[in-house]
């Protein structure tokens, strides 16, 4: 009976360790995403600025032609 209790506890401990490992990986991935988020936003803003500048050049009537 005691042996069955230990075996069940070992089984549950293994499940808990796997759960902690999986959640740790999720957290690390999330942390990595947060680190690059400002760079992604800056690149998006820069791309938008380039698009706006090119549109302005294209749509502005050329003087002296």
C-alpha cells in the first residue's frame, strides 16, 4: 500500500515537472518576443514613413515640366 502511494506520487511529480518545463518554455518565448517588439514597431514605423514619402513624391505635381 505504501509502495503504491509512492509510485503515484512519483507519477504526479513527473507530470508536474513536465508541466513546469512546458510553461517555462512558453515564458521564455514570450520574453524573447517582448525583447524584439520595440524593434518590430520601429521597423514598421520606418516603413510607413518611407511609403508616405514615396506617395508624396509620386502624387505631388512636378513643377516646371
